[in-house]
C-alpha cells in the first residue's frame, strides 16, 4: 500500500453519524480543510463553533456555507473569536464558549500557520509554535472541565481531534519542546526552513 493510500474509503456525506445535539468547536474553519469539516459536521446536525480570528472572513464563510446548503433541519455554525497568536486569547475564547454552552462533544485542532516566514511573536515565542502548538494546548486545558463534564454524561462520545501532517517524515531530526530555544528554532540550514518549521 502506498504512503498516501488510506486503509478504507470514507465518505463524510454518508458515513458520518447523526450529530444532532452535539456541540463541536473547531479552530480555523473559515477556509481550507476546516471549512469542509465544518460543512460536513453541520450538515449532519451539529452545532459547530468556528473559532476564527477574523470576523469578516468568518462571517463570509458562514454565509457561503449557508449558500451551499445549511438550511432548516441542518446544524448551526457560530463564529467564536480566536486569534491563536496569543495564548491569552485561547483562554478567553474557552471562557466565552463555556458561558454559552453546557457541553462540548468534539474539539478539533485545525487552524495552523503553514509555510510562513520566521517571526517571533507574543512573549518572545516563534509565531508558528504559538499558533500551532501552545495556544491549542491552552485552549484544550481551559476547556477540559467542560470536556470532562460532557464525557461523564450518558451516551456521550467526547473526542479531541488533532489535524496534523505527514510532513515531519520528510525532515531530519527529532522535534524538541524542551525550552525557548527549541520553540524558536529557525532551521536556517535546512533545505526548506519554512517547511521544516511547520513540519
Ligand atoms: N493542506 C494540506 O495539504 C495539509 C496537509 C497536511 C496537514 N494539513 C493540516 O490541516 C490543517 C488545515 O490546513 P489547511 O490546508 O486547511 O490550511 P489553510 O487553508 O491555510 O487554513 C488554515 C486555517 O487556520 C486559520 N489560522 C491561521 N492562523 C490563525 C490564527 N493565528 N488564529 C486563528 N486561526 C488561524 C486560518 O484562518 P485565516 O483565514 O484567518 O488565515 C484558516 O482558517 C492544518 O492543521 C494543517 O497542518 C494540511
């Protein structure tokens, strides 16, 4: 079986279960893979929070989703403000979410910076590390009480889904997360520094 082959065909249109009464939070979701994910989940009845940083892009995406078919009887898509460049925003977004909802069935880590220039951001940490790793960690830890509470309910099936990449297989060396120097590694001498940083 080839590297990119999948073990089994999965058609979200027919293979996803009914998600009515489920509450799902996805980071990003206004574009790319996240957008398609939101569409399928909402079409199966879920209430999906699109945790995105830009209000107009989020609202445009929700309008587009409605145009593509999220009519009455389908789920709902709600924007939740979240810019993952600062982990404080992740904590705040989790708190906002927990004021609004009494359950969280699925948390999806989807948002990511991909092939970007090296940049040091909040608290002296490389932006890609903050967005892709640290703020997602803070978001998850902040939502954990609600995830635990939902998991304790009868017939619940709580999941945390991390959308990741096989890209790390194409770069040499082990990723390290020991200290600030590891977080801020620039990989200047790599064949493709930006690919290596995101992998
Ligand atoms: N595309 C691929 O070939 C591929 C392959 C393997 C894995 N993946 C994984 O799939 C996931 C989605 O990738 P994609 O290809 O769909 O990427 P994409 O089209 O570039 O979408 C990235 C999403 O992340 C959001 N985002 C970026 N920075 C953010 C921030 N600071 N705060 C909040 N949201 C932020 C973007 O929002 P804005 O619109 O505001 O920028 C957008 O919604 C990623 O985790 C990626 O690692 C992708």
